[in-house]
C-alpha cells in the first residue's frame, strides 16, 4: 500500500527529487571532470545513504549526535516521510520532511550556481 495520502506522496517525492537534483548540480559545479563527478557522486551517494539510514539500521532513530547528524541527510527525511505515509499518515505528518528536503535542494542549487564556472 502507498498509504492514504496521494498528495503527501507527491509532495514527499517532489522534495526528494529537488534535493537529489540540487545535490547533483552541486557535484557538477564542484567537479573538475566527468570522471571526478562520477567518483564523487558514487562515494557521496553511499555515504549519505548509510548515514541517512537507507543502508542498514536507520541511524536517525538513535539518540544523541549520531541521530542528529543522520537527520542532516535527505535520505533520513525521505525514509521518515515515506514510513509515515505508508503507516497511514497524511500531508500534515510529512510536510516538514518534504520542506526540509526541498530546502536542502534549494541550498544545494544556490551553492552550485555560485560555484558554477560559466564559459
């Protein structure tokens, strides 16, 4: 089941897409070559997935510093939001997760524009 809130599913997915796109643009702006972007993207993808709880135990459930650091990743907010939706949550339950991911994407995008080298 995808839950009872199609709007919540759309909002959460848009927030996740925005954060992933912004992070990809930031990597492209910082990398000096396509090979470097590939390698950085792979390492960063696995590191964020592990830290955010997409690989192994969801670290955002831990108390203290590790849990707080885990919540700084888009992965953690995506997992939290989708879990709430699949358990019967509504837009009111996931709007903050979607907004945080959207904000991360916007921040990544702004930094990428600042660092991008236009020819």
